[in-house]
């Protein structure tokens, strides 16, 4: 048997997103079990639920490894509602698994929930409003992990981070399940951790909505143009 003195390479989980290329149009709908009420509005399944879960587990492991060293106190996990709620719930529970299964290290967490509103229809608006942070002064000297569903233009995240920095937390890390590869290259924010980089389509499912529809869909799907028109709201 061949021997080698080389140490096995340390398994390193990527904090940068898994890139879904423009040439990938997604999986055909008829290979998936989709709710009847949305079937006609979707073009394809871009990222199946199972893959989303696998990537979140990997992100949880990476975040745990990175942050437990620097953060002996509680890490404030801050869920950006509503779109982030499923990602937040799955990410936190996967970090809890790490805590439960390891005796050598741990990452204590507390949970916060905020809302940021900046979207009408499928485009970004300039208005950004942050709701739900009651005791802002309690953030002083704390470590925050912002948990977001998707970073598109990055405008919302820049505004949110700026707002939070006013209250002097010790660190702010941002994890976003998706980042969008915008055709106009206008994204102004790169998260510390990201699950997937997606092409410039409007995606829905796994709590990501289009005007409050499609949150109740498991897979990440691309909408049909007819679906975008069907659920459009006035004024957007
Ligand atoms: N889907 C849902 N919400 C979003 C998106 C998207 O593609 N981009 C920004 N917010
Ligand atoms: Mg969001």
C-alpha cells in the first residue's frame, strides 16, 4: 500500500455562495410534488427543498466553527421577517445540533425578530423601514448575526446594518440564504455567509414571497411571467 506523510486536507466549508449558473433553467415542475394552487404560476424548481436543507446544515457548521471562538457570550441571532423565518428556524436548529453533539465547544444564542420593508412587486424601492426592535440599547457590546433570506440590491442590508451600528454592538455578521447575481451589477452588499448565488430571476418559496403569495411553497421556484402579472398589486 502506498504511504504518504501528507496530512489529510482539512475539510473546509465555503462561506461564499454555491453559484447557480445562468444556463441552468431549473428542474421541470412535473418531477416535484407542488401545491395545486401554484402549479400554473411557476416556471421551474430552481433549488429543491432538500438541497436548501443540506446547504443550511453546512452553513450552520461553518458559522459554528467561525464564531464560537470569538463569541464566548451569547450570539444574538436576528431574524429578518417574514422571508427569513424558515431559514432562521432551520439555521438556528442546526446550530443547536452542533451545540448538542459537541462537548468541546459551544455557541450560546439568543433570538430576536425584526421586520424590514422595502419591496413592492418584484423591484426594489428606495423606502426602507425597520420595525420591531424594542430595546435597541441592549445591543451594546453584543455580537449579532443578521439572518436574511435574500440580498438583491443590498440596499436594505446596508440600511439595516447602519441602523444597528448606531447602538454599538461588538460585531455584526450577516448570513443570507440567497444572493442575487444582478444583470445590472448593482448589488452593493456582500454578506459574510451565503447559501446560494442565484440568477437574476424573481424566486419564491421556502418563505420567500411575491406580494405575500408563495411563502407556503417548499421548493425555491422561478415564477412564470403570467404568475408575476396575476399577483401584481396596484401601485407597484
Ligand atoms: N424573491 C423574493 N423576494 C425577493 C427577491 C426574490 O427574488 N429579491 C428580493 N426580494
Ligand atoms: Mg427579505
